[in-house]
C-alpha cells in the first residue's frame, strides 16, 4: 500500500535527522533560547528582510493556529475563514473552544476575496452579534490553490480599510512559494499580513511551525500566552535544529519544489490518459476526477481520500505528494490507473 493521503506520512529528511543526532549530546538552553533556535530565527528574519521580526517556533499547525488566533482576538471578536479553511474543517473546533466564533464564507477555489467577505461584514454590524476582526487564509489553500501577489495586496488593503487583522496559515507555504507562476515571496507575505506561519511538518521536518508576527500590537506577552497554551517546549532545540537545517541552505524550498514537481508530473500523465480534474492546482495537492469503479480498484493498493462527489458514477479524489515521493511511485500509480480504467470499460 503506497499512500498519497498526505505529505507527512514519511518521517523527516535525512539532513534533519543527521542534524538532530549530531547535536543530541550538547547541552543547550531550554524553551527556544538555544543556539539553534536563535540561528533559525535569524535565518527566517533574513527571508522576511526584518531583523526585528517576532518569530516563535511551535510544534504543530493546529497548536499554532489556536495560540495565534486566540491571542490576537478579544473575547467578543470572531474569525472569518473560507468554508474549506483548515480551522473550520479539520481542527476539532479548536478555535471555537477558545470562545471565538468562526464566520465561514463560501470560496469556490478556497481563496477569500473582498467581494466574498463584504456581505458578511454588512450583516455583522452591531454589538448584538460577534465582531469580525481576523481574516484567516491559507497558502497554499486546502484545495491546493495559491494566492497571487495582486490578490494578497487587495485583501490586505481591504482588511486595512475595514480594521481587520489578516493571518495566514502556512502549513504548505513552501509549496505555494515554489509553485509554477508564483510571484509571492516570504517578504511579500510578511509585509501584507499581521502574522503568518511557515510550516515544517508537511515539508520534511519531523514536526514544527514558525509563527512570524509583524504587527507589534500583537506581540505583547506572546511568550506568556504560548506557555499557557502548552506551546513552549522545554527542549525547544528540537524545533530550532530542524528549522536551521531547513533554511541554512534553502533545503525547505528544494523539498517543496520536489513535492510540487511530482504532483504536476502526475497531472500531466493522468491528463494524457484522459483524466479530468476538479480544479486547477499548481501545488502538491491534486484532485483528479475518476470513475468510482476505478477508484475502488486503485484503493486496493493506494491510500488517498475521496474528496467530492461529482455525479452518480464519478468522484474527485485528493492525491498529495511529498518531499519523499519518488518518480517511480508516480509512474506506477499512472500505470495502475490506466489498467484500472481499461478493466472497467464495458
């Protein structure tokens, strides 16, 4: 059974494992004050081109979203998210558990725009309803789509006009920044969000995300709040060593670029075999539409999710490639798809 369910089925890139072993016996300060965490933070500050950027290393995406959003909002304030947003679908109500309502907006491609949010803001206009305050976006999105620079600029300007915070979930940020045709940089994102995080878990690390907060109003006492939420690790160097390894030689971007390439190789081969797609994704998440009988055959040897019902006979499945996906695995899947397709032809 080969899994295309996600991009974290494998452990970690060998360079990261080697770095963890190499520095295992050295004594270091705790709680993210070790030399490796400080070096990793310096590397991330260089990428956003601000040597004073506020950077915090945390263990996972849900934890990062929960800590950030609950810290940034006052009790009566709410978070706007696409209906497909990770915090609205796959985080077990973590944000709502902190007392903050999620206001969901239907976004066909998983991306929020001012036009999509405007009706919601008009509806929530007085103190008898929660106050929309923070806009949550993902890049790449849960549908594998990415924000272009002009889209983020428009969204940022709109949020400034409406006194809204903008926060980006970057669990798959590497895939977004290395996708074909992208025109966003880490600095662009830093300049046009109040905060965002750089995901390591889904891009070659054992675990870890780096929360970067630009808005100085949101930085006060953040380490206290991280500690209170259980996010301040005593052995914080486990995160620091990984992020140092990911960014000192641009390994982070190389791994994301590989994952994207494997997915796009699969797209091309499946299209040649006559397969259509639910939507256009330039990253490592793709959504081919397949005959349900073909899906049943492939499920005997491959792990993947059935994502959407298209009609009575066809469904869209989600296939996810990773830093460790081999071209051989991609080619074999395509061969098996063709064989399954031929075997189900009446």
